C-alpha cells in the first residue's frame, strides 16, 4: 500500500506539471519549436526529481543496483532534454540564446539556467568516465553530488523566475520536491562523515 | 470605453510629464543624460520596418517620449521602430515590426497586438536607428519589461545625443 502511494505521488509529480503546461494559454501564440523547447524544460525538471530518488534507492521495488543503472539512463535523458531545450530556443530566437550562453542576457534567470546546463554536462561526463577516472569513491561522489546541487539549485531558480508555460502551483510543488529529494540524498550519503574520516587517515 | 479612458489618461500624463520636464530642465543646467542601449535591446531587430498606422490588429499601446540629451527639448518627427512577441506573431516575424514618428511634443504612440510573455518575460523592443532617420542622433535600442503580463500598454522614453 505504502509503495503504491509513493509511486502514485512520483507519477503525479512528474505528470501534473506537463499536463498543466499543456493547458497554458501562452501555447496559442507559440510555434512548434518554441512549444517543444518549453516542454523539454518541464520534462528536464521532472527528471531532476527522479535522479536523487534513484540514486538514494528511495523508490519501492527498485533495488539500489537497478536504481543506479536507471539513474545513468535518466541522466542521459536529462542531457538530451537540456540539449533539446536550448536548441529549440535557439531556433526560436538565436540572439536571445547567444546572449544567455555568453552571460550577457538581460534576464537574470538565463545565467542560472546556463550554469545548471554546464553542471548537467559535467555531471554526466563524470558519470560516464567513472571507471576510467580511478578517483576514490568519496572524491568522485563529492564531485558528482556538488554538481548535482548546482544543477538543482540553478534549475529551480531558473524555473521560478520565468514567466512561461509552467503553471505556478505545479511548478512550486515540483521544485520543492526536487530540492527536498536532493537534500535527503546528500544527508544520507554521509559525505561529510566520509570526508572527515579521509582527513583523519591522511593526517595520521 | 474604460480602455479609451485609460489611453486618454496615459496620453494626458505623458503630456503633463513632457510639459513639466520642459519647465524644469532649464533649471537643471544642461544635465539630461542620454539613454543607454539596453542589454538584448537589438535582438531580432529588422532594419527599416515601414512606418505604419498600427501593427496588426491592435488593442495594446506602446507609448513614449523622445527628448534631446542636455537640454531635454522634445524631438518631433523622430522615427521609432517597435517590435515584440505578441498574440499575432513571434519577434522575428516581419509583421510583428513597425515604425512611427514622434509628434510636435516628442511623443509617440503605436497601437499593436497584445504583448505576451516570451523568453521568460513580457517585454517589448524599441529602436532609434540612425541609419533610418535623418535627424542625426546616435542609435539606441530599448527593451522595456511589462510590470504585469496583463498590462494593456507599455512605455519607454528616449533621450538621444548627437551622433
């Protein structure tokens, strides 16, 4: 029963914002590329909720091993969603996207989004190269989680400052859930305890 | 009806502001600074948009004043180009663009379709482009943001300096 409720809540958290955005009056005045750009952004924010849930093994029925593999696939999906978001915005208005990428946009939310975008790419790269990098687990984790925090904070601020197709209540709820999920996984990973242990060992 | 009254009130306010500015500026000793170009102001600009009575179906007002840097004298017959993402088209669409001239008091008013939020903000674009005006001032691009996406008008003021 508990697991059904958790899955239903996660499904609702992912689907409701998409359905609500599909009812936005702004869609009537946008072409298909611009509409696709908006939905890619909404989907990306939804995937940001799945990531900490999968990494932390919080979803009932998904063991940590399977969770980590799904985490990698969802991460790849997140990269694709971000690329689609930026590319479709570029088709809609090239100069606005160039301004955003060069950090000279008049809109404050652009810089938050661009920083989050680079953190998504870096985080995905770190995940893909995990075997080859031969970093200590604690170091690798610290890098990956730091990037995840930058991604989540950047994306939430980016989304909240935008007057776009997302409906406001679903946007606030999804953003809060994403922040809460990443906070929980950061606490549960006990990174600080690991760091302290590492410092103690190297100091001996 | 209320809309007409509102537009009239805006016009009266603009006229009063212009008159007040005209009275005050001589006391301020040549101090009026030129308006700088805003970030992103020139985005999706199409040079040489034609002078039109209104852009598309109308229903929304873009208003403003044009004055001379230094003494603040209102500038008549200045060509101002206007474009925005509206209910009738994207910023880059040629039919979203139009130009108008200031009147004897340096005031311009352009009727255009309702501006809707695009790229995260409901905003408009205005240009004074030296290449399309014979008065010899330096080019300025503005990008004013609407306080609310439900506003039915937006205003932007230019203070131009000699090129």
